[in-house]
C-alpha cells in the first residue's frame, strides 16, 4: 500500500498495467519487455532496493531480472539454445506506452 501513496493518483504503474504474468515469466523475451517497461517508472530505484533487501527469489524488480535472489543481466531460456535465434526486441518503447508511465 505504501507504493500507492508515493505515486500520483490517476496514473498506474507499468507493472500494475501489464500484470504479474509478464514480470514473472519463464520467457527471456517477456522478461526483457518487462525491463523496458520499468525504465521510465519513477519508483524503479525503490523497487530494486526493496527487492534486494527482501531477497526476492525471481522476477523483474526495478528493471532488473532476479534469479535465485540475485540480479542478473539476463535470464537464459530452458533447454538447448535455438538454432535460429529470435529477432531482438525493439530498442525503444512506442511513445504511447512511455507516456502512460
């Protein structure tokens, strides 16, 4: 509930808008998208600090991917690597999504 008091009324946090499935996905592509959504969030720093203090075991917190309670640069997918990698995600979010934050 403290987060709601720190954020201006009438605006939703990116993690609330996207839902928890994206931020706790097994897919590395979806986790990268979640990290992009975190970039403009005004609570990003506090979110990351809180996750480190609590030792969150997994998920995206404050724009970082956590695996086994530690932030990591990226999460590997399960199984063997693909023979033909997927195309990279776009570098920038569409303006409409960035302004919603």
